[in-house]
């Protein structure tokens, strides 16, 4: 009779220990819960445009937000701030970045060097953190289109100039030909009149 009771007691201790561990894990995670939503993971922009790197984070305590940029030119820290406290913007981005309470940032007047990967890290005061990534592609479409239009305009202007010169030469040649023909006709008519006068 004693053995079944010991078996039940042993199972009770195991179940109690597992329950205690789960409760402790839940208690540790509850104050440090942090979540991050990145609605748009890929952004296409043109040179000189302003872009919004939109995110939305939530956590129970105060959080530290950090943005980094990684590209073929290297890795650079853009900005770091703590909710309700300081904002530390890196020197290259001093007049080009705007921060928002939800963790988003706006980059002003982007250039080709701004293309690449943007990483956000949200760290909650209890040490829990989460990450997000946005890929930014920068294009020079406007400038390429203007270049194409300028080249096409120059080509059409050159063709027009050649055609105008050709028409002018044709017109001059035609006038010269008509003048020569009229002169020959006048000379032959004069000769005929002189001949008729002599015959008379």
C-alpha cells in the first residue's frame, strides 16, 4: 500500500516542479514582453525623395530603439533613443533623420548611398529585445528620363538642322537652274529676233 502512495507523491512533485518552472518563466517574460511590427519590408524610392521607415513596437516598460544601416559602403549607426528620454543621432544623419514615438524614422533627401538594409533593434528595460529589417532600393529614374529626353531632343534638332540645310540647298539649286534656263531662253529669243531682222 505504501508504494502506490510514493509513486503518486513522486508524480505530484514532478508535476509541481514543471508547473512552478512554467509559472516562473511566465512571470519573467510578462514584464519584458516586447513586440515589433514592420508593415513594409521593401521600399523603393528615387534620389532626393523623403522615405519613411515605418514600424510599430510595443512593450510594458521603457524601451531603447536603435537603427543601423548596412550597405556595400559599410555599416553605420543612424540613431538611438530611449522612449521619453534622449535622442542620439549620428553626425552624418544630423539634419536628415526624424524620429517617431512608435519607433519609425524618416530619412530626408535620400541618395544612392542610402540604399541597403536598415535594421531596427528594440530593447526593453528588462533586457528583452526584438529585431526588424527593411530593404531600401534607390533609383535615378528621374535623371535617366531627363537624360534620355535631352539626347532625343538633341538628335531631333540635329536631324531638323540637316533637313533645313538640305532644303535650302535644293531651293538655291532650283533657283540657279531656273535662272540659267531663263537666261538661255532669253539669249536664244534675242538671237532669233536678230536673225529675223537681218533676213528682212
